[in-house]
C-alpha cells in the first residue's frame, strides 16, 4: 500500500513539474466593449403634418392608413379604430405620444380614433427591429407621434370640423 501511495505522489509531482515548465501563462485579452446609452432612434416611415392635413386625415388611425404594411380596422366591443402593423395589433405595437407609451388597461386596445392630428408635427412608424427601451410590447414595431413645438412664439391654428 505504501508503494502505491509513493508511486502516486511521484507521478503527480512529475506531471506538475512538466506542466509548469512547458505551459507558459498567456492571458487571453479581449477587445474593449463600450456601451453608450441615449435616446433610442426610431427608423421607419414618417408622415409630416402637411401630408395628413392635405388629405384631411383627422385622427391617427386614418393618418396611418395610406402607409405600406399598415392596415386600418375596427376592433373590440366598442368598435375602436385600430391599426395592424405587418399583422401585429396594438398589443404588440405600442403607441408613443412624445415618447410616453399610451396603454389601455381594460383590454389592451387603444382607440386611435380618439387621438386627433390637430397638434401633431409628425408620426413615425417603425416596422423593423425596435429598441428594447420601448418596452416588452414592441414586437411588431412602434408608432411614435410627435406633437408640435411648445414654444410661446408658436402660431395659432384653429379648425372647425363637421362630421
């Protein structure tokens, strides 16, 4: 038994000496990763205020109707105006008003017919990959509505609409 233990210790010492001599320590250096945070960019199709005023589009859902990949529909028991962006409904495509997400807690469908284009400067629809900063519901893209300037020197615009 003593011979086996001595043999084992001798073999272990020999392998340790060989391993230390032959293998020089070279640490693996990876490149530097820089993470920069900022305002997420939304790349997509943009409709400006002049375009939806020219075609008399008075709410967001009708303003988005002429875009490719966007289809207008009415959903829910209240017959709300909604859009599908490449087949994804408003539960998978958030509506952001100046960067603030608009949600409906009852059933998840925002009535886009209630948001008028009166004070909007532009509407951008992203149909591609969107940033994770838009939240977990941005699978189908994102709809970003930007309001007009809030400066005191802003021009006043009045409109009377009859339906």
